[in-house]
C-alpha cells in the first residue's frame, strides 16, 4: 500500500505547475466562501415559489371560450411563452443570468396578453413570487461576479495560464449534438402543426357551414354528439365539452365526408406537446454547450484536493490547510482515465490529500474548471469539472489541542426524514389493524422493526469525539471506539461507516438522504460528518484533550419508539 494519508499531501510534479501559480491560501478562500449567495437566494425556494404559484394561477384561470368567431385551435404564441417559462425553471438552478432574462420575458408576455392583469389572489401571488425570484437571481449574478473577481485577485497578475486539454470539449460537443437533435425535432413538430392548420384553412375555405343541435356533451370521454337538420348525427372529439349545453346550436363545417366543429376545428395538441418536450431540453443543452470556457489564459491557483470514495466527488482545500480540516468547495469531476482513478482509490483505506492546480474562475453553480492533481503512480491527473460547484459549509477550523469534545448529531434533514418515517409507520400500523389478521401481519411487523430503527437513528444519531475515541449513539445502544482501533471513516448514500481493526465495524444508517440533499444543492450530512472526523483520525494533535460525559453521549431512542408504537397500536386496535 502507498503512503499513509497522514504522511502529508501527495506532491504534484513541478512540470504540472504553471510558472507564477499562486497558492489559494485560507484567507483568500474564506473571502471567496463569504461572497457566495446567501441562503435566502437558494434556487430551491425560488423554484418552489414560482412552480406553486404558476400552477395555482393556471388552475384558477378560466377555460377559454370556444366559438366560431374565436375557435380553439393552435396557440403558437402561448406555446412560445410556455417554453420560456419552463426554461426559466430549468435555468434557475445553473444559469442565473439566462434565468433573469427569461423570467423578465415571461412576466412581460403575461402582462401584455392580459393573463396577469386580472385581479386575483393567485395572480398576485405569482407576481410576488416572480419579484422574489428576480431578487434572488440578481443577488446570485452579483455573487458570481464577486467570486470570479476574488479568484482573479488571489491568482495575481502573473498567475494566469491556459488550461490543459480535458474531457470538456467532448462534453460540450455531446451537449451541442443533443441540442441539434432535439431542436430539429422541435422544428419538425412546428412544421407538422402548421401543416395541419394550413390544410384545415385551405379546405375550410371551400366548405359550407351548417348548424347542428347538441345532443349530449360527455365530459368523461371528451366527446360532443350533435344532430343535423336531416336527422343524421355526428360525434366530435372536443377539449372543452362543458361549454356545450344540450339543446344549444353549434356551427359545423361540412365537405362531403369531411366534418369539423367550427369552434374546435382541429387538434395540434400532440405536436405542440412535442415542441415543449424537445425545445426546452434542446435550448438547455444548447446553452450548456455554448458556455465554453475562455480560450485565453485563466487564473491558476494551487490547492489541495481529496476524493470521496462513496460520493464520487472531489473536495478542494486551501493550499495551507495541510490537515484537510476545512474544505472550501466540492464538485463532481470527469477523470481522463477513470479506470486508473478507481484503482488508485482502492489503494487507500482513506483517500489522501493531493496537491493540485485549479484552472478557471470558481463560482457557486459554475461548472467550467479544470483540476490537475497529483497521484501516487507519479505524473499529473487531469480532471474536468462539469457539475455545479458548491461552497463547502464553513466548519472548523479545528485548532490543535481542542479542549472540549466534538459532537456531530442529527440536523434538520435527518429530523425531517425521521418524521416522515414515523408518519409512514403510524399509517402502516393503522392499515394493519384495519384488516383482519393474516400472514401479512408478520411481514409488516418485521418491516416496522426496521422503520423504528431507521427513524430512531435519523432523529437522534450522535457521534462524540473525545480524547479516548469516538462514541456512537444509534437506535439501540451507545458504542465506544478507541482511536487506535479506527482505520477509516467512510460515508455514502446517507450512511456513515467506521472501519476498525476488529471484525466488528461500526455504522449509522440513515443519517440523512444524500440523493435529495445533493439535488437541493446541499452538502450531504453523512459526507460532511465524515470529512469533519477524518482530520481527528489522522492528526492526533487535533483531537479533543478531555473525555466526554454520558450526557454528551445521549441515550438511544429505539426502546422509547418501540413503546410509543405499541401504545399507538393499542389505541388503533381499540378504536377500530
């Protein structure tokens, strides 16, 4: 096995470091972190506000009135507005500048066509959500500008160089090709929709209009049955059958066996839906492929990095953070040689810090950086960052000879997950007693034990680090692991594992929901906790110098939850 992680960062060969490359020291890195967008500007809140109020306003809007004078046919201007509005929701996450443009265009178009001029609570809520979203986007664009400026300032006048060739061109090419294919489908769908409308108008111009009586309008089957003067009848497929009353008269276009309802003459909904489903991702891919990095020199910063075995991401540290105690940002990266990287990961029980050079201007949500990192086999390894950049939470730094014990425990995400599990458990118990006894009760009871364990762990997990080792509180017990028995601390998929020299490794599951946390733009709880504990494992001078108390360890909640579940089961049994 190669050098131990505690022996210091793996050095990067001198040939891979451009002349004049400056070290990204902790002070500059902290200023970069401080310039990140504030929590109130998190795109999640703007996305939810816009989506909820838009659905509310759409549901509250009256149905269009179809008539011979104003038939309900294709609506290309409305479709264009829908594409722009959905693009706004997509670009909220990664393209604040573009999202601000499309948001402005969406609101202007809705005001011009009168959709938002009707006074109503949903429309007012939608306008307020749009103003809030615009404020978050302006703040994020300004934060992006500040973070880029700070990166250039940290690099200095001499710290600029061209980035090495990476997987980025191939990534951009695939985005452009996907955009070309999807937009070609959109153009085809538009052509087909216009062709349907043109063919109808051409034939309608030489037909006669006759009147018919509505026999029945079926809202379930979306059909309309009419009767002509000669006693014959015809059934049309319609979108709004509730607008036609039995006994009322409608205009019908007739040309031999060609019969159309004048108020709803043709249907291009399928083609319009295809346009929406292809134009939105097509334009998103096009913007992604067009966002190429600068072709000229980029700021170059010397940093430290560490891979994450379970989360498959790269953590970036300040160049002077030799203990890896306080990450600056984290990213997902494409490696030039993935097989070689996987082999190197397998060489270490705990992935080491590596020296690296960062090319580009890092900013929150950005994705155009290149990392050239050290590796154990010698020579540099090139990584192309293609996913969103996230500032790491501001933990630590952990000082030497930390006096009091360090406690890591359940956060808001873990507790919300626990509440969801408990709610599901309560519903499952209610469902059990609503049915007669069967073999399914045995399966349900076993599942309930697992639910109790998971809920108790998610709500109350705790890891206490003191001078003697780690104390783990799980659902059913508190376990002590001495420092000299711990080999590594791993995390992944919402779980924490502590590998030991004995045959009995320790773990906590679940301590969060990594999949959801990553998609909300947050650092997964499990990975964050593991990254906090690793410096204590590999650098004894950072460990607390005092022992912890039983109060700091806490008590397991599994037995308490079991008792509460039995009481709930008894209450349900006697109620039903």
